[in-house]
C-alpha cells in the first residue's frame, strides 16, 4: 500500500527504546484498512549505583500503541477485511505499564494493561480491552 513507514531503536545495557510508525492511504484511491499506527516501547533498568552488584535489579517498562484504522475490519466474517462497506475512521490508544525486579533469571512484576482505561477496540464489532492489573512471574532462559 502507498504510505510511509519508519522506525528507531536505541539499545543500551540500562535502556531500550523502540519506536515504529506508519502512515498509509496517502494520495491514493486504493484504501487500506489502516490509516496510521505508532508503537513505542521503553524499558529502563538501571545497572548503576548499588544495583550494579546487587542480587536484583529494578525495571520499568512502558508500551504505547496508537492505531487509526477503518471499520472495514470484521473478525466475525471471512475475509475479515471488507472494503466494500462504508468505511468510517476510528482511533484507539493502548497504554501498558510494568514495574518489577529482575532476580537471578526471574522477572517478578506488576503489569497494568490499558492503564488509561480508555475504550480500546480493534474493530467496530469486537469488545473493548478492559483495564487489567496482574502479578507476573517469568522464568527467563538466557543464553
């Protein structure tokens, strides 16, 4: 589809930042199901001061997903993209937050999904993503 995509990555031992964006349906009669998107992911885990030699390391992770799309997506039908119906643009913004510690190949954290509590829809026919808070314990396999 005609459009522009770009991305950026920063990767340090204490900070990881990733951003990907795209704008579609620019100067085109050929309409696609997505107008624009933006995905930002940030992980901050300081390995300085007393955490350099500590048995644990705190971290914070933030993820933001913004989507502007057309309502021609219907997951209850096959094919799921129907461009013959009247297409109406809508937006959704999902913000997730995770706070925790890394302990000897384990990650223990509190994870908030849909932190803002906004109505987040993937289409006009699906249910919204409700705000959720959960305790996460992950055993990490590192090479």
